C-alpha cells in the first residue's frame, strides 16, 4: 500500500508542522478496520479465513517443527538408522532425510569432495543475475562480465585445469544443471526470438518470412517433451557411431529452439501493438531498417511485452525439469532420485517442500524484478 | 573408363592400406573404444534401489552398478573406471544401438522380442526376478489362488499389468486393477487399504516390506507369476565384447562356487586347485583368449567381489531373500560353465 509516486514527491519537501491524523483514519488500526472489518460480510470472511489459516498453520507447525525429526542416530556400521523417522511418519516431518540428502539434491552425482566447485557456480550464477538486473551495469562491459563469469563457471564445472580434477558432464547434476539449462536457454533463445519475430513481420523478404512461420508453427505444434525425446533418442541414430554431441548439449539446443519459438510470438505481439506511425516517422526521417528497428520500434515493443516475456521466462525455468525424461539429473530429478533411497522410503513431502522453496525463490525473484523494471521503464506513460 | 578404374583402384588400395592401421589386435570395436577411452560407459537406471541408485555422496550403488564395475575391472583393471550413464526405459536401447554406451545393465528383462528384433543380445542374467503379490496379513490370504475378485494396485503400462491379467485369465478369476503411476502414491494407496494387494517385481515388494516399521503385518505371497530375468545387454555383431561381458559375470559366479572372495583372493593365488588357478590367471591363458589381461578375474574379485558379496552388499540389505538367485550348488539358478 505504498502511496503513488506523485504524493511521495509532494511530501518530500520541508513538511509544515501539523497534527497527527486521528488513529481512526490513519495507522494500523484504521487499516485493519478499513480493509478487514469493513461491514458484516467482510468481518465474517475475515474471521473464517483467519481461523482457516491459523488452523492450517498450526497443523503445519505441529508436523514440520514440533513433531519433526531433525536428525537420526548412526548405527554401529556407519549407516543411518531411520527408525525414528518411520515411527513419526504421518505425524511429524523427517528433516533428517534432507540433512542426509541435501547435497545430492543440490549437486547430483558431482564428486562429493569437489562439490564446493558446483556450489561456487550457483553463487556465480546468482551474482551474474544480480549484476545484470541493475540498470547501472547495462553497458558494453556487461557482455565481458558474462563471458568471464561463464568461463569461470565452466572451468569450475569441468575442471581438468589448474589442478582441478576433470568432471565429465554426465556427473553434473542438481541446481547447476537447472541454472545452466535455464540461463543458456533464455539468453540464447531471446536474441533468436527477436530475429524470428522481425523475420515473421518482414514484408521485403518473403522467403525468410515463410521460414520463420514454419519454424514457429512447427515448434509450437510439438510438446517440449517430444522435442527432448527427438534430441535424445532419435538424433543419435542419425549420427555416425562415436560422433555424438553430449546429452546435455542436445537437451540445451532443444530447449533453446523451443523457447525461441514461444518468445518470438511474444515479441511479435509487442511489435504488432506499436502504432504504425512510429515506423512511418522513422522511414520519413530516412533511417535504415536496422536503425529504425533498433532505435525506434524494438525498444518500445519490448517494453510493452515485459509481463508476457517474464511469464514465459518463469515457465521455461520450470520446464527445464522435463529433462528428467531423458535421464539428466536436474534439481527436481536429483531430488526424486534422493526419494528413491530405501532408507528414506516414504519421505517425499519434505523433499518436495525443499525443492518447491528453491523454485519459488528463483521464480518470485524473477517476477518481482519484472514488476520493478516495468515501473522504471513505464515512467514515461505514468506521468 | 580407364580413369574410373584407376580411380577405383587407388581408392581401394588406399582403403586397404588404411585397414591394418585401423584394425586393432583385439578385433572388437567396443573393446578398442573402451581401452582407448580408458573408461567404460555403462547404461544404468540410476533410480532403482538395490540395482542402481546414487547414494548421498552421489556414488552409484547397486547390483547393476557393480555388474558394470565387474566389466571395467576385467577390461581396464580398475573397477572405478566406469562412467555411469543414466538411461530411461524409453532411451535405453537407442543409447546402446547408437554406441553412446558400451553396455546396458538396467534391470532389463531378457525376452525373445527384444533379442530378436532390436539388434541387441543379452550376455548374462544378474537377477532372476518375477512378478509377485504383497498383501496385508489381516486379509487372511495365503495364496494368490485365493484372490478371486481382489483389487490390485499396479503401475500402468508395466509388464506387471500384463502378467497379472494373464495370470487371472489362465486361472479363470476376476480382479479389479487400481492403476497408479507414481511409486510413492501407489505404496500409500496400498498402505491406506485402497487395494487388497500390491503387485510389482518381487524384489521391489520385498524392499518395500522390509522398510515398513510393521513389516510382519505384510505377507509376500509364494506365487511368482512371471519370469523376469534381468541382465547385461550388448550390441549384436561384436562377439568378442559379448564374450568379455558374459564371462565377467561367469567369473563372479564361479568365484562364489569355489568360495573365492575379495577377502581371501590373495591367499587363493597360492591354491593348488587347478580351477581356482585358472580362474585367477595363475595357470593357463584364459585372459589372453578373451583378449584381456591374465589377471582379469582376479581384478574383478579383488575390487568388486564375487557374486555373493555383490548380492549381500546390495540386495540382502534390502531384506530380499536370496531364493532362486543363489548359485546352483545352493539350489539357485546362477551357474557358470567351467573356466578351462
């Protein structure tokens, strides 16, 4: 409930001394009265929902905190003894399983003593997102930062240099895989999608236009899972024996192609929404096609489509979990594999909760960032 | 015409000249590839407890994983030189056909259809499994024959589903299937009493029963209604490789028969028993005839263990009885031809 920007500016000046407004119109009490107990119907709804929420919260806390098993003893042979967890099954959460499995969930089959490398990669990815989100860094140098960070990330993941042991791609897993697939998928799909959107609207190049339409319609007409299967199951059959691009790379290419087709339609929607006068004015000024596109139409079009773009981004971040069908251990698959451990049989809710929290953290950050950037870029409209 | 002939001749001689350079002494493309690479790429499920499942440290554990290690120990002399490729039920055969993996040990049932039509062959069986039924003791049923009209929880699209309907048709009984895809959900449904019996591979049923706190409330019915021999799969057409994979399995069974284990294998090198001496490469040229080192079987037994050790480490801990998976001398089905 922040006040609109105009009011904030008006209040910023030297405030004249004035009396505090009465508590009945300003302050938390007034807010509660105005928003929660505003009339009989509203009061009933508030009470009913309040009781329901309290009841659910009580149940969750009882299960997740009060009755929860936080650690289990180790048997004489060094194995974990999950008897306590099995006894508490249904009444209390078994966080001991997370305690045992969190590293596998986050890093998959990455060699155990080398997992700090994958951990640094996650931190680097988050740092990269943070830096890229700040408008002060939107300069040419950002491209170098990206290139350098990605180089560091892949050096850490692969190793084989600077005394780091070599880790084949098959052993990568968990959150780094999800981040790699999502980051590269979107970072490469986005430029491709802009080109496809421009191509699809092109009037001067009918062949390119047809190609773009065929590409978009073909990819959109097929489920992502089918594309992943094609990349994983059919593609190797066409290649000579021994000449096989890596499984992860094949999945990555499939995701890029799929994301680009969807993003292209979003971008095209933005281009469609611009009044024709903008392009005509640019033409009248004698700008070339690329000048017109890069300086006039595209910036305005992209600004218009931030919400659907972010919507698609969030969708794809989660869709990367479909690689489980082709045996790549991303965050969700690694967690499901952790669940299969007979020691922790029956412990699935706890693991799903942790995975959901990781996904929510990333997706919520994306959506709240999109809201803030919409506000910043839309100042021109909201004056 | 002349030019064409000369050209063809040149090409042919170039090919002939290239051939000896490419051909390796082993005569097996897969063996050469594995040796050149220095690692064995082995396709596993990566999600089946007891067969292949990464532990909390990410290390692949299970009888399938150890079967891969056997082959790596025999071929490369180091059981750890295995790259485990996680395959799904859909892509496992393609991965093998396309050469992405050298060997598939993914609890895959040996059937005529698969061997005859997929260009693959089964080099050995590391687990004789079969479809079984798990019921609550409170139900009072002692045999599957008493289960007319029962509701049975089963995963859709599996061979289990087919096996049950065949079994009920043959025995002229009726049942109501409750089809649930997700493993955790199907187990919860059975525990909650939504179905009278839970049916899947008997190994999985035994594991499930063993991990319940009240395991004595459950009964695994004696009937095993289908045959599911699970084993090693290789590509057709590479007979040398087939031999290596098959005999790396036989070596572990032979070792168990003769009580050679990872603990006593070094003492056994001094054994006077000619069978043991041949197995461990002290005598004869068994390894050489396979295209391997003389110590091939010694390396398997020393680094991975004999068949019984592998079994105990991976399957016994799940609470699954040995049953027909004992060696033949103890009444089971695992039988190795003589190593001589």
